[in-house]
């Protein structure tokens, strides 16, 4: 009876698995603060994407970690940069393994941001007086998005919270002939304490914080305004990040959005559940399923979660 009248259901097709690939690795490297997840080699990345395909996941989100970083993140849009190689590897894995058992192939998404590629760890170009230059950064995002599209990505994902990033990327993609490449905009992205393990995962070089361009956790109306701006600029999907502590913002964005809404259950949310479960203080499976169900209940059509493969397995 409970199953019959359930208002919110989980399905692997609603889940997106974040994956990290590090240039120059000879074998996968465990991420200490994110048990069960690794920095992939290029070879193991293909295997992970194939596994996501077999599990029926809706998509994968790729993050690249280069060997060489510089002030402008030049490897971010290099034709043979690690993220473009990762996209091509994922595309090959999907072509080879996609549609297993009649399931649709997972969508290939890529992070469209400079923070993994810069030697200062910020999401944009930093001026001589230490400010992030919004407009100069937009040009880099546009070039990065086109490079990802040429590599075969389905969805580019600007996550840097620069004003005007969606419009700039849409124009660049269209001019380059990639009208069908979609944009998942990180629209309401908060300056959160829950990102710590992610920075381990990408070997972040960040010093200081990102509060000048990511949002104040106390501001809900601002999150709605940011989502409205991205919708007006042509975003195909919008996102709220993090998910668990911002369900009110997620609900409000979902109520006003005419495009699909995503939410990112971030690394800190995952790490806290894992730590509590490892100490026997919480039921890991029950907590993971409940948390993602509640994110869906609050209005997320898509959920980026490090539990994606686990949940697909639990759902059978």
C-alpha cells in the first residue's frame, strides 16, 4: 500500500554520477575524504562510465585534473586537455556499452569551470589586485564550452557563478555549430562549507574563499533571482547546490522554472553520511535513500549524487 500511494519515487534515470579523472595517474587513487570514490586514470574512467551505463544512470558529470596549471587555466580548453580527453573516453564507453538491456545511454556532462585548471584555484581570471574579473572569465568559459562540445559532450555545465555565463556560452556554442549542446547552469550555488572533500578530489589550489562570486547561505531570494537570470539567458537546466541544506531554495526554484531542475548532493553531504555510517551511528543505505528521496520531493528532476551507483543497485 505504501508503494502504491508513494508520491516520490527514485529511479536510476534521475541520477547523475560525478567522476574525477586525473592526468598522469598510473592507477586509480582513493579520495580519503570520500570513501568509495577515486581519482580515475583515463583507463579506469572508461570502465566507470561503462558501469554507469550498465546501471541505467541518467548521466555522468566529468571533472578533469590537469598535471599543469597556470593563471588562466589554459588546459581547460586545450584540444587534448585532460577534460576533453575524458569526454572522448566517456563517449567511446557509452557507444560501446550504452543501451545495455534496452536502457538509454547515459548523458555525458562536463564541468565548465576554471578552478581545477588554475594555479590559484579560483573559478575565473584573477586581476593584479586579487579580484576575479567576471567579463574576462566569460571568454574563457565560452572557449571551454566549445572545446567540450567538439570533444563530444552532451551537456556543458558552467559552475563558476559568473554573471552572464549562460548567455555567453549559448552564443559561442551556436556560432560554432553546436546548437544542440545543452547547458546545465549552476544557478543558485552557495559559498558552502560542504565542499571540502571535493577540493581534495580535484587537488584544489585554492587559498582564501569564493564568497565574492558564490552566494551567501542566508540568501534565498537571491538564489531565485540568479535562477531567473539563467532561465532568461537560455539555460536548458538549472541547478541548486548544495542540495540538502537548501531544500527551500530548491522548492522555490522548481516552482518557477519551466526547464528541468537539478540539485547536487555535494561531497560534504556524502562524507558526513559515510563517517556516521562507518561509526555505526546511522544506517548508510537508509540514510542515502532518504536523503536523495527528499531532494527529489523538494523538486529536483535530476540529482547529482555520489550515491548514484549504490542507489541504482539498491533499486535493482
